[in-house]
């Protein structure tokens, strides 16, 4: 396979995609190949489009020129994204890779808009398109080239999990479809004088615009903050829960600062009967080992639990049964009792669905408190609501 051949011969240590310098080389390879291919296609298409007088052909040529510029942006973006952390950016520059994908998406939208305007003008002021076999063969060559660029960049994007290269691959796919439409209009010019060229140009422009808008949404998503991959969540949870003295985990929050660059924090429940100094060192060991094994920056907060209190155990069981009546509640944790006798405060955290409104939380707080007070009329519930899809709660 040509893609694997290029990666194997031009990227040293190509299998170590977790390294920033290796990721950068993947971006460079994509950019260099894209620049060479698109400049050649631009020159050939522009010359041919001027000869046969086709606005769709000329528009597609400038689309290739924009693709070459996008490839240059990709190279620069991967170069900057690979820079190490500094005082102003303590977590590195990895998110620049997402910005590169966003810039490429904007360039695609710009090309689509300009082609749409030119195509409308061609419909209003039609010009005869002259069919020629060289032009048709160039279209076939362009389709084959763009098909390979699509597969090549998709292969690279999957290999290093890159949104920027995924955007580049879909740009090539839209180009392939657009060029195919131009081929259809060129063949149609043999049989009709209808200004099909302008209408096909509009179709091509709409395809390009749709591709650009879709890619914009996809590249903005990680910049805004996405739910972390379930596989990563599962790995963190399994590894921490595998330690004997860990009773449970909750409030796992994962942030990404670029592809493969994760920072996570989590609460780990341990017995309150253990020596606090020993448990602190124990948690530090877990923190270091899991961080090294998964290649993430991990911070663990230790939550001591009173596991020997019969009162707390019974109340947790009661609360668990009560909360089964509220499907909005995923789980609860950090349960504590303050006070003695009948007049006690029950403090605990509840995990609810992300996006739960303040009004819904208010009603939920009141309903749960009333349910608890049916059995403990002089008690009061102090509830804290965690509403984030990234908060993971588990126990061994």
C-alpha cells in the first residue's frame, strides 16, 4: 500500500504515534504530499478551464489551490502543535492541531461561497463550454488523485487520531465528488447548449459548502470540550480499582490539551481507619503508576470513609433504596452524618445527567429531602449535585 510505504520510508519511529515529534512528522508528510499534488492539479485544471471556457473547471482549479494552502497551514499547525510546554502554555500547544482543522474548514467554506457566486453569474450570463478529450482525461486523473489523497489522509488521521488530517481527508473526498460533477457537465456539453456548466458549478459549490460546515462543527467540538473516550475512562477506573485498599472511585474528570494529551482528576475512597501518612503515600504511588502506564497527568483526591460505622452503613442502604425512585439520579457518594440523635444532617453528593436545569435540581432536592424525612422527620439533607457526563462513579 502506497500510504504505508510513504509512512514507513519518511517517518522515523512511525509506530510511536504518542510522541509529539512523530505526530508532527505525520502532519508534515500529509502537507507536503498535499501541496505537490494540488499545485500540479491547479496548474493543469486552470489551463484547461481557460481553454474550454468552463467556470466549473476554473472554480475547481482554484479549489485545488486552496487545498495547497490548506496543506501549508497543516504543516505550520503541526509544527506549532509539537512545541513543548512553556510558561504561558504549561500544558503544551496540542490544541493548535484542532485550530488547524478549523482553518482548513473555513478555507473550504470560502471556496464554496466564491464558486457559488461565480456559478450563479454563469447561469445569468451563459457561455458555451467546449468539450475536449484532454480535458476529460484530466478530470479522470484528478478524480483518481483526489481519491488517493482521501484514502491517504484518512489513513494518517486514523493512525494518529487527528481531527486536522480527518478534515483534510474529507476535503479531498468533496473535491473528488465535485470534479466528477464537472465531468458530467463536460460530457453533457456534447448534446446540449443549455448552460449546464453553471448549474453543475452550483452543485459543486453546495457540496464544498456542506463539507466545510460539517468539518467546522467537528473541529470546534474538541475545542469546546468533549466527553472523554469511554476506553480511557475504563482504563483509568480499572487500574485504580485494582489496588487492594481502594474502596471506590468517583468524580473522574478528564481534560484534553490536544490529541493524546490528557489531564485527569479523580476522588479515591479509602478506609478512614488507616494511618493517614501511610494512605497518603499509598495514593501517591497509585497516582504515579497509573499516570506513567497511561501517559496522562493524573491528580488523585483521597476520600476517607468510615467503613466500621453501623449507623452510616444502614443509612447508606436506606438512601440507596430511596434514590431508586429517582431515575434522574445516577449515583451518590461522599455520604456523611453530622450530629447525633434524631436531629442530624445527612450530607452527600448526587450525580445527575449533564444539562439538568436549576429548576429540575431544586425540585429533585425537595423531593429527596421529603422522602428521607418520612423515615427521619427531624433530619435535614445537605445535597451537592454533580451534573457532568465526565463524572464517573464506581466501586470494586
